């Protein structure tokens, strides 16, 4: 059963969704959402994973039902440090950390900052230091017209917001007003847009810092799931990221865009369950050097339109 919980650390209120109970035999799965999202955007994936896995989906500061404050530092490094403190407070030891988009960058920063704290990573279309296609959009949002657009966006008609969400999806995806709702509600909470704009202002500095942190390649086992219709973080940037990950696999979902957990939650759940089974059986996932730099075929249970690239 999915439950909403709250936690206070140094006076800052965190909100998170929890499903299942901790088990000594299986790692906890910690989920970190994307830039305009919140923990609720993971609800379809959590439902597909079922109740037996212990899952904690965080509302990062400034998002969802977590607190918004003008003194919150939105930088990657500080956010990763805050996530580590939440894990300590919840007693979560060496979790599997799933990060989507900007949440993927937070997950990478967490693993790079605390190299013995993360059991493995699952990165869904992760933002990372090795692509520049998002720079023009960031410059727009930091301009005066862009800031005005950002502050009015939450109040646009639902059909127009749905078009924007649809642009983040692939050709095999069809977004609904139900999928839009967590984004719409999140952006309408006072303080959200202010926090997002501050986050974008520090974006370049943050990713320069992550680039430096990844000069020492990350040994954390990593499963990377990417849609080949991703317009936000292009699939073509994956090889540059994987050069900094010593043990990684890449699964490409054909016809899927930037939000794989929402567009095809059953397929992503299957990949994650397979990953966790291998992890539990092997105690710690390990690869040969040859496999660590390869793509792999997706499991037969995934629809034929969704398969790994070669």
C-alpha cells in the first residue's frame, strides 16, 4: 500500500511516498524525480513493481509536498548531501537509487560523493555533464521573458499543458490528464517556480562540479534506461556518460521519450525487477570489462517495440 509520510531534518520538512516494508534480504529502492516532477510521478511504476519491494520515493526540497523555502540551496551537491541525511534518518543502508532526468544527476552526485553508500544505480534518461542540447532552453528560462513564462505556465489551460507534457513523450506514448495532474499541482504550489529558477541558475556550475567528480570513474553498478525519442536528454549522449561508469548496462526503449517510468511503467518495472534479482543473487552486481561497455537485449516480456539497442 502506498503511504504518504513526512520527515523533518534541521527544521526542513520532507515528504515521501513509501510502499512495502524493509527486508534484510532485499535492498530498499529509493526514487528521485525529475526537474518539474515529484514523488507522485513514480506512482504508476510503484504500482507495477508491486507491494513486496520496499520503495521510498522522495519529494526533493522545493517539490511535491516537501517544504519550499527561499534559503534552500538547490545545488546538486547540497541536494545529494540532503538525500544522504534522509537515508540516515530513515535507516536505509546501501539502497538501489533510481533517478529520472535531474533526479538521475542527483543520483550520480550522491554515488560520486558517497562511493560506499549506494548499492547500485538505475538511471532513467539521466541529466549529466556530457550533453549541451538543454543549454538554450535554460538560457531562455533565465531571461526576463522566460521567467515570466515560467511563472504563468502553471495557470495555462490544461489542454495546453498536456501538449507540453506530450512533447516529452515518444511516439508510442499517450499522455492523459491523470498523468499531467502531479505536474500541474506541483507547479501551482507557491514557491515551486522560484525554486526551479534558482536551480536552473546554478545548473552550469552544478554540472561542471559533477563533471569534476566523475573524473574518477564511478564503480557503482549502473543500469541506464533511455528512450530513443528523448528530446530533452538525447540518447546520443549516453556513450560519453558511460565512459565515466565502470560497470554499466544501457537498455534503449524504442518509441519512448523522456519519461519512461510514466510512458511504459510495466516495461521499466520488469527491467528493474530483473536487475534486483541479479543483484540479490550475486550479492553485488559485477561485470566483465567487455560486458560493462555493451548494450544488452531487453527481456522477452517487454513488448517487441521496446528493445535494447546494439
